[in-house]
């Protein structure tokens, strides 16, 4: 896989605050008036929703936690003067994505952020088939269905954006996270292909491949993260890259890892990432 990114358009001169304002305005005018964010109650999904609310987009917040979602929706509506709707839904069953599609059928949605997902770690032979199948549903099947649904909607309206969350572990096979890495490889190759297919129809598609991130993900996957990136930084870099390239590598560590590993043969990349992942596994859990 080529890691070469298309050059981003350089922002015009001015202060950091003015550049931020221009970026937020671009999000609102290019992808408004409504955005759907899955995995919105925590981590990268939550931070992405905060940026979009600041930009002035109305939000449909999707996650399993009704209480957290409703409080978040009320807070964002009050703080930014937007409309925010809480939509509790579990994307693991086949009905979850369908519930989202039905709930937003009358809204002029221009942006999908598919941030819902989870991971597992440890020896593959010790894994639970039930848990791994659930991860396949959330990490792959739900983004597939939603990409098809929203891709058609956005193509019909002549503009829109889709963000699928990958990971640097998906750039090659990763021992001790074998199936998780495979789900992220699926997401990234899907997004890269859709980036090329849908661009002529006015639809921007981006795969975001962050490295270790402080998002609560690591604890659930049984990992210890070192030199982790903040979820807010991942969210900002991802949103600002949408419409400018096919893949974002948020943070310095993800860029260093991706570009340093790219020239190596695949077997070497797999071995190195296996050692990296082995050092992350939290054997206390």
C-alpha cells in the first residue's frame, strides 16, 4: 500500500485562531447542515462531535449509552446554538445501522463520522469467537452498510463527506492484534477505494489511521499505551484532512511508524508491529 498523501491545501496566512476559524467554516459550508457521528459518547467520536458543534453543524450522536448521549446533546445545543439529537443504538446487531438510517431519513445530512469501534488483543488462539464476531460487526459490517447508505445519499445531493476510522495496526498484519488489525485494514482499503470512486460525485472519503490514542480504547482492549496522542488532536487532524487526501495519519508517532515501516518488506513490518503490540498488552487484565 502506498503511504504517499496528496498535498494538503496550505491555509492562508494569519494567526492560529484565524486559521482555525477558516477550517471550521469550511466544515460547516462543505458538509453541513447535519452530521452523524457514531461512537459519539467517548474518545475520538466525542471529540470529533465537539469540533463539529463548534463549527456550527447540527449533530446526530450515536452510541449505546443513552444517558451520556442525552447529556452531551443538551450541552452542545446549549453551548453552540445547534440542534443535537441523541440516538442510542448498538451497531453490533444488524439492526443498529438500520435504526440510524431510519432516524435521519428526513434530515439533510452531509457528513458521516464512523468512529464506533473496539479492539481485542492477545494471542489469537485465546480469543473468543463471539467477541471477535461482534468486533467484525461493529468495525466492518456497520461501516460497510453506512458507507453504502450515506454514499448514495451524498452522491444524490452532490456533496458530502465520509470518515472511516482505521489504525496504524491495519497497515500490515499485526501479531497479538491479528483480527483487530484485519478489521482496520478492511476499513482503510474500503475508504481509499471510495475516495477515488466518489470524488467525481462530490463526495469526500477519508480513512484516518491514528497510532496509540488516549481514548479509553486501550483499557477495553487490554493494552497499555505509551506516548499516546490525545483524542482531541486526532479529531482535529482527521477533520481538517477530509477532502484533501485519502488517508490521515494523525500525530507524529503514527507518521513516523508508517513512513519508517513503508520501505521494509511486509514480513519485517509484521514482525516489528508484533513486537510493538506485544509491549502494549496489559497482562494484568
